C-alpha cells in the first residue's frame, strides 16, 4: 500500500491490492484513503484493489489532520504530497525515526519537507524529483530483538552500528526489568547477564518516542 502515494503522485493514477491481516489483526488503510481524497484523488475499491485517480492529472496540496497517528499513513502522504501542486500540512503526524529518514531521502531527491519527526509536517510540492544516494538508518526493532535475545539466554552481546537514541524507551524498560545495557558509544550497545536476575516490569506500548508495539512480543518472551 505504500506504493499507492508515490505512484498516484507520479502517474496520476494507481491500483494496488488491499493489505492483508496478520496475527494482531487487520490493516485498515482508511486514514490513507481519506488523506488522498483531500489531496484531490478519487478513490474506489474494485475487486479487492484500491484504485486512485487524480482527475486533474496531479494531486493538489491540502491540510490533512489524522484522527490518530499512523506511520505508514504519514509516509504515504509525504511521498504523494512531495509532487502535489501547492502546500500540504500534516497534523498529528507520526514521529518515528523512519519518518525522518524518509524525509531526508526525499529532500535529497529534491523535495521540500520540513518538520519530519514532529507532530506537524509541511510539504511544498515540487515539479519533479531526481536521484540521490542515501543510507537507510539501522532497524531499531532488530536492535531491540538482539538485546532481548542476549537477556533471555543470559549471554553477552555487542551490537554495533545501531542507534540507541531511537530505542530510548526500550532500553529504559529493559533496564527496569534487570537487563544490563551499556552504551559504549553513539552506535554501540553492550548487553551483559543480569547479576540480580530478570524481574517483572509492566509495559505499555505507545507511538514513538514511547515503547513500540513491534517490541511487545520480544519483551513478553
């Protein structure tokens, strides 16, 4: 579904399949579709596909306020609005590090995006985008999973080329549960067996910068 925004912006029309469900439930994309309609698209469902068209051939910038924060919704609108005519403002935008990373790539390609990583993002549409070189940020969930693996096995781990700042809530919560985590530098974590043993600690998942839902299963294990 994340192909919908950029395809719609570039070609004026797009058809993508609806996303499937998973073990934690269905994947509604109503927030995405309502946002595209505000940008001037006509959206229909046809035989399990989402079909979106820009009647004027190009999307038009508009203010968009999400009822609840959505990471993929924010990303989809950012990519679509980068080539829309005029200005788009996203209110109640997701603040995950991946949002900032995507904005950095798009800006290197010629987009004009400000405020990524905050609750309000402003996008001034441009006529076209070009190529760019970009290194994707380390996967924070993968990093957290390795930390938990060391904690579960009572082993030691040194995790390099990660970004501890993106995992602040996870590191704090695991520390509360007895996991010994040391930040050797800005991109390296050291995990050692707990001297006192692991202990119970409640956790509540919330949007970034709080404890991420995608670390819930590992933490429970």
